[in-house]
C-alpha cells in the first residue's frame, strides 16, 4: 500500500458521467470531500454541456450543491471532453452502452451503475466485501476487448442490498433456494422518475426489468471465479419487486433454504460475525459494519435505518424460522448510496488500494 | 328459498357489536340500506353506551353517517341490552372472546371478525364462494358447546384476500407450496391504529400475529370438511407481512408450487373461469366476479383497484412463471370490505339464503 | 327550452381536445354517459393521432376507460379532423392559444380549460351559479373577432373553488379585502406532473403562475358585466399557493374583510341560503348544493370531502371571527371535477339549456 | 463569564421531565453530548417510573437512544425523585401546570415547553436571539410567586418559527398587520399523535388551540419589557393552522403590512443582515445564522430545509410584493428542534452563560 499511499498525497482526478441526474448527484455528494479522489469534471448530455452545473441540474437533495461544483461548467460525455482517467458512470442504460465503451476504449477506467455490461462474462460485477476477487476478470476483459481501459460494474440497487445480507449466509451454509420480495423507494427510479399521482398512498407491484436483474445479478456476485469467467451460484431464486411511497431505502423480505439444517440463531450469528473480504476493510467509505443485525421486532424500516453506516450499512432484522424453507428475514439498505453511487465509489477505492487504477 | 324470501318482506333486525371502531363503521355502511337486514342496534363499550352514535364514534370515512344512525343511542355489548337475533361483531380480540360467547349462549347468531374463535375445530371460518359447506360445522358447534346460538367467523383480512386468489387454483391444480409477502393498508390496524409518525414515507415490516394467521387460517379455509372437523389443506405456506402507507387495500405477492406442471396460462384461465360456490351466487352483496384478472403490467394497485366490485372483488395480476416454483402473481383486495365487514355480511346473507339464521 | 329539449332527443355530438391527459380523462368520465352530450371524438397531439385511445393514453383513474372509448381512434386537434360543433379543450397552454382559435374560427364552440384567453376582455370566464350572465360577452367576442364560433373559458382550478365560496358573500355583503392561502392536490399539475421525489412527505410553497391567476381571475368572475366588458370586483386580494401530497382536492384558507360589519353567523347563513344563479339550477351535472357548510371542527378535508356532490360541491367550514379582518374560513373543492372538466361541462350545459350552442 | 466558564469544567447536571414522549426524546438527543450540561436524570409518568428508559419509551427517531440512556432507570416527575437543579419540561399541558410549579417551588429552574405558563405576566417567553432581555421578568416572578426556583417558557412550535422570521422585520420596520397560514408537520402532535388514517394523502385544516397561541404568544415575544411586565407588540395578527402529511418542519406563509413603505428587497436585506441579540451568539447550540434567506423559487420546503443549522435555522424564501399589504414570504423551521427541545436548551444555555442558573 505504500505506493498508492504516496500517490494519494495528490488526490486522483475523477469525473462523473450523467452528473445531473439523481445518481449523478449522489456521486457528487460522495466525491465532494473524498480523501483519495478529486472530482475534477462533471459530464452530462449535450443539452447540459457548457452550462454551469447549478443551472443544468435540478438539485434534489436536502443539502446544497457541495463545494465549487455549482459553478463548474458541465462537459459532454465524451472521452475527448473529459480528461480524468477514472470516470463514474450514472448514465441511463439507453446511452451507457456506447459511452462507457468509448471511455474504456480511450483508456479510462469506468465504474458503471448502468445495467448494460453487468452480465457480460468478462465484466466484474463487484461488491468489495463480497467478491473483490472478481476484479481479476479485468485481465480477460482487456485481452478479449483490446481496451486499454476497463469497465467495472456494480449491480442493480435492490440486488446489492439483498446480496450483502445473503453473502455471509451463502459463504457459511450454502443457500439453495431463495424467495425475495422487495418494497423499493421512489429514488430508485431517478428524477423525475415516479409521478406522484402513481405512488401517493399506493403500491405499484411492478418495476420494469427489476426481477430479472435480481435473479441473475445476485447469482453472478455470489458465484465463483473460475479462470476467465464466473460460475454463478447454484441458487434457485425468485423475486417480486414493488414500488412503495418511500423516499430512500429498499426493504427486502427473504425466505432462505439451505443445503443443511440452519437455524435462525445460526443465521444471526453468521451475519453478526461476518466482516467481508479483508481487502475491503478500512477503505475510506467502507462502513465499520457492512451488515448489522437488529433485534427490534419491527425493524429494519427505510426511514429509520437507511442511513446507517452513512448509507453503506445493510440492516437485517426479523430473523425467524420459515415454515417452508429454513429461515426468513428482512434486509434494508440505502438504494442510492450502498445501492448505486456509494457502491461505485467503494469499488474505485478497492481498485485504488490494490493498484488497479491507471498510472 | 320460499320461506326466507317471504321472511324478507320485513327485513331481519340485526345489530353491530363494536360499532364505533373502523370495522364497526364499515358494518354500518354495508348494512345501512341492506335489502335483507335492518340495522336495528349499534352496540359498543360501556364508555359509549347511552350516547348518540355520532358523539360516541369518530366517523372516519369520506361519507356521512348513513340514515338515522347518527342519532341512534349506543347500547352496551350485552345480550340483555341487544335484542337482535343476528349480531355482527367488530369487537377487539381482547373482549370478543367473552362477549361473543355470551351472545351465542343467549341464542344469537354471531358473525365474527375477531380472531378468538377462528381456529377452533367447531367454528366455521367461511368465505361463501370458497367454503360455504364448512357451515355444516355449526351442528357440531351446537352439540359440543350446548349453545342455542352460534359463532361463524371470517378470517383475517389479508388471509381472505389471499385465499380468494388461491381457492380457484387449489381446487383445480392442488397447491403444494406457497410464498406470500403482503403490503397492507393502515386501515387494517383500525382507528387510531398506526401513528402517522411510524408510517409516513416508511414501511414497517411487521404486523403482530399476522403471519401466523395467514399460515393457519388459509389452510383451514382451503381444507376439507370431514364430518365434525376440517382437514386443513396440505400446503406448505410461509408469509411475510408488511405495513405500507396506503389507506385501503392489501397487496399480496405470491409464488405458488403445484403438484403437477401448471403454467401461467393455466392459472389465468382457472381464475377467469372460476365462479365460486354456487350457493354464494346472487347474494345481495356478492360481486359479479369474486376474482378478476387484470393483464395490465403494473396492476393491481391498492388505490386503483381496491374498490372493484364494490370492494368485494379481488383483483389478480402479473401472472407469470416463477423460476423456483411454478407461477407467481399479485392479488389485491379491500381489507375493510372483502377482508372484514363485507365478509361477515356476505356470510350472513349466505346463511339467511339457506335458512340457517334463527326463526 | 322547448326547442333544446327536443334537440336533446338525439344527444349533441361533442369532442374532447387533449383527451389523453389528466383533465382530458376527466372529461371522458363526465361525458361518457351524459344525457345531453354524446362523446363523439377524442383528439390529441400528432403523436397520439391514429392510435386507439387505450394505447395513446395512460389511464390514471381508479376506474376503467368508460364505454367504447378505449378502442376509439384518436384524431388530431384540428378542425378538419374533428367534426363535432362543440369541443371541450383540455389542451396545455403551450398549444391552446392557436388550436382553440382555429376551432372558433371554424365555427366551433370551445369550452376551454386553458389559461390563454381567460383574461381577454371579450371572453366570458364562467361559473354557471356565479356569473352565467357573463356569457353575454359572446356577442362582443363574435363582433370583435369575427369568429363564427366562440371560446368560453373556465377559471383556474383553485380560483373556481375559492370563488364558489366567495360569491354568496360578495353578493350579499361586498368583500373588500381577501387573504387566500391554498394547499393544492398533485392532480392539479396533470400527469406525470409532480415527481414523487419532490412531494412525498413534503410541501412545495410555489406553483408557477397560480397566485397571479387567483388574484386576477377571481375579480373578473365576481365582476359586473357592463355592456361589452366586465368591471372587475374591487377587492384587494392576495394569494399564497402551495402544493401538498394530496391526490385530489384543493384546500383554501381565507380571511375576509367586508364593507360593513359581518359576523361568522352572517357568513354561515349566507352560504347556507345561497342557491346561485337560477339559470344553473337543474342542469344535469349541477349539484343540489353548489356550496355546503360543515360545522365539524376539523373539516373540510380533501380526502374526505372532495367528492361531495359528485365532485361539484364546494365545502366550507371553520367559519370563525378573524382578529384582523372580519371572518375567516376554509373552502375545499375537487380540482379536477369542479375545478376543471366538470366546470367546462357545466358551462356547456348552461349554454345548451339557453340555446347558446350552435344549430 | 469567568465564573460560569469555570463551572463548566464539570458539566451541570440536568433532568428531562416527560422524557419518554416525542419532545422528551428530542431533549435527550440534544443533551446527550452537550458541552455544558450532563443529562443526569430522565423522568416520566408513574407508569414509566422504575423501568429502564429503553423499555418505557418507544424510541421513534432514525437514530438509536444515545449514550447510556437506554439502560437508565426512569424516575418520577417529582422534585423528591429528581435531584438536578435544572429541568427541561416536555410534559403534556394536562400535568405540566402542577408539576412545573412544584419544581419551581422546590428551587429548580424549569425550562418549559408546555403552554400552561407561557402567557402569564411574570413568565418570560424567550427566543434568545429575539428577546433575551425578557428574562428580567424572573425577578418579578420570584417576588410575586415566592418561588426559590423559576419557570422560563418557550413558545409553541409554529410561533417560534414565525417569530424568528418576523423579529428582524419588526425591529427594523415595525409590523402592523400580519396574516399567517401554516402547514404543520405531524411530529408537532407528538407520539402516537396524528393517526395515519387521518393524514395520509390528506390535509386537516385544524389544530386545537394553535391559532390562538400564534396570535398571542408572538405578540408577547415581539413585545417590549416595561418594568415588571411585557407590553405586547401592537400588531394585528390572524392565523390559519393546518396539519399536513410531513414528518418534520412547519411551513408558514405570511403577508406583512408595515407602518411605512417597505419593499421585498428591504425585507430580504433586513433578514440577511440580522444577527439577533448578541447575548445569544456563540452559545453551544446557537446556529451561525438564526435566519437564512433562500432565493430559489420553490423553497423553503420542509423535507429539504428543516435540518438547516442542525435544525436551529429558520429558512425564509419567496419574498415578494403583496398586493394587499406590503410583502409576502414563506418561513420554515424544524418544529421539534428550533420549535421545542432545541428552543429550551438554547434558553438554558443563554441563562447559564449569563449566570442565571442556580448555584
């Protein structure tokens, strides 16, 4: 770590692509005072390019635009316009495919939130505490694609929250069957996102593509690296996804069946003892506890628990016997922080710490 | 039916116990202009007895107190104070046990919403379209308890909604495994019920006793009458129950495994063709369709679908293949109408129509 | 009335412009089974034209698209494509100016919800119960503009609700000063309208242009017809407008100062006795009581009172002494029904009944 | 300040009365790590006394019970059971009258949130930045009542927020007329407080006693100390108070009339320049800016601005010309922090700093 530590005396310049949207704003918050990264550029669509950030973006947080970003001029999402070697992508899937590839081709490392490359064989889909080792796929990626740069993805927001609760249990006991039902916050749909007329006092039991993401991305992240590809975890998983009138925080009910007899106490202990991959420990935005267990009968709750660990901790509660499988529980995490911008930033920290970022 | 038809020239006098609460108010709405029943008495706790109804109750609907009920004097929940032979009980479980028994002992027929007697071997737990035949248990009940009256129960609100969607499928295909996750409206907790500070912009993943009710009551209703008792359905069922900031309407996600191969199309057809027990057809408040199927991608939704069939229709949507079991779907119904007061009134209509009410 | 009555044996064909939006949908609901009008055509933007209505519109109600409208093909908002003589305009202000004029020029009578012509000297801005006589401006309009057709406007939603509560008091006592503060439902912003991230658990104390509309349109409607123009009411009025997380129903707090001493009891009596212009009585969708007074301490409330009179009644409550002016009170009405689509339809009924519609 | 500074080397022991309720919890949060005060005792009703705090209270925040309070045993609200010399009262008005007097009689200084003594001639009603000088009434209080202790009150939550926005303007320009309309968060009603069935998707235009409190308490605080009493400000004020589905933060629309011509720019400048009474500056929980002006068109908003200045800053926006009076604007503040617990703690800091606390 000595070399990277000295490299950090001057912070590494990074950029955010898609900086005006909801996730883009979350990136700005997390990078504003980052000890290792300096937010050097904010990039967005042609429509926004050239305008001061404060004009181009409708800032939707409870805070103010941090630092000097408000006056910063937005640049285009183009490797010619962006100079930073490391870019965080909050781009919409409709454009992320081309733009992220262009940046990788131009030698940049792309930390992507978009769904486009997540399930590609040679793209690591990473949660540092869970599967840091999957970053080894980057060699394959460079070889196969011939890119001097790289794309590293993080999963869909609800999947990340679920997988953080599942990883300790799959590592220790082996999950075989999994039923998931989510209640997801409106911020997961971006801004303007869900119209208030659709969700005030209502539930919408459908989120386009979300169930498929959970059912595939979770198996890749819980899978095993085998040379140049990931062998997905052999878990039968089904997901129901729902939108609820909550601002931030996805709540996830799960029933789990294991290969052997596992009790609620076993599960609780495994979650409490888990610390995650040691390569993730001590990173600047890594929480002290990636997973926390609550014993209060009616927790976790999004409004009360989403911010734990600065939004990076997943809270698990209601661990109890499942009458059909083995154990049921509820997991909750902040969809915009742990489930999106914070996930990418933590991935970048992991790469920086391990000398995997350029130059 | 000739005798009961003539009896109906003068409507049968009925009473509501626990008339001031949320479910009690729903009873008043449904009985206010009922063709067969005349709401003769409103009974409530000692604290309310003697006061005009409008003073004793905090009316929480969007309507006004119907008819002349506002000025009606509340009587005590006591068989000496109530004269009607048929009583609808919206009593809280903390008092329902004693009070309902006292009425049955006094020769009254009690249509109960309370949980106290639901799982007793000799108490029919009835949804007319699903298991009208279970009313035959009343003979056993009278014999065993020596009551001249009777107690007939309806299930917990979320269970009723789920069972209406399940019954057509269990009848036709045989369900073996069942995963349930609910998102329940605040009106299910009565009034004042859920504090706004707990539920505004939040989800509470816990409702006391609710999961156990779903896991047991559903099996009794889907079970088979065998002489003097019910053989519960042999379904492995697990439930997750959640409170969401919705006024009325419980939304229920379900994954179903059958004994044989069943496709989403089979399920859709079975639901569309199902008409329920013929003894329930044509009853005054029976909906034309106890179950309706929607093919819209994002329905059913509580605010938009809870009132279908005057609150008595359960809407089922998102019927699709389940990657672990066979089929998954979403059901939705009005918890206060189909799930509580409307359920009891329909049970009473079924009994009236079949000459099972006193006199 | 004999001629129009016979004309009604066959219902008059009408069209809705901007039929796919939130207000357009409200028009469809109100015209679906109208005794005098037959909804013959649904028109919308070029993007929608040619497609079946059910595909072009995202239906946002709790009901289903009425009658055969779902399959009806949408036509363009063009007098060449629309054949009906009477058109209801739910067009956005950005296009209403040109389109409505084109229809009037083509001999059609336009009942407009848009703001574009409301304050023009020769355009009647009408609430039938309040200022039916202002329709006389149509002569001036035809003379000045040379249109064979006509434009009749209704006011902004919050203004209509306020003016219905104010008219009885201004007629009887003369209002001199008026303070208004609104809490407006999200449906007033159309669909998709207000993003849920902006309004869940929040208040937005700003609605673009709304305060100016209230401060000017109310004076025109409470004004006096003087030959070819309206002399606006001489009331000093100030408005604060706010968006709140409510689905339907605008709640309006008002403090009123009169020219003479007026007590809360005077106000209550004036409101209770008021029946509005007799020309509006008995129209098909006119409510029995355009204004109702509630004496409950905490009413009116949007969720509980917006639907009174089928959405056409304004409820007034909390009539009490104002320590600075004379009296303060709260008014509430359904913004989409009385405040928009229902307002236009009632205007058309008034014109039909008085032989003011073409042919 | 030298003596008090040295006194602070060991923090002063304080107690909270009514510690289990919503405001009591807010006190605990604000006193948990206070530099000058040590939260030594938590007192509540007889029902709670003797139980560990975590059992007696239903903690409703997003955080956990701070420090070692969870295990602390609750004592009775009785001067014999509480030993601290300074007590913060979050008691309900139904008991605060007797209990607070008993503490004052027993020589304790009571910082009270309750309404009971607020309008008494000899009880200072204080916002440190606004009327620190009113604390001089304590001499009169001691003389008239013979109490060795004292009661110092803070105003009702909405009044405090309004007065912080008004004080700079009244000081500089002299307000003569004032129209106020509030939209108040549910946390203002305590816990369990407002039932969700009453407020989800709704507005309740009534809060018991609230309008009277605003209309009287504001004039006392903006009034002038004249020997042994306060001459209330000569402002004509009328208030409309409403409950809205917001968690924290009261939004207040105001129209202001001044004695002379005052423009929106004058108002903005006066607010921006105002620093408040110098005696309040630098107190531990005093915000850098008691009042902040926002120029964003649609701010302040409760969810986005209530937490400014750690909940102690009032945000004012939409400063514009009023067509009837002079200027209108919107003010917003955190009702539980600046409007309740934070207000009392700041009052205690002011007294400590000025040597007005016992011993």
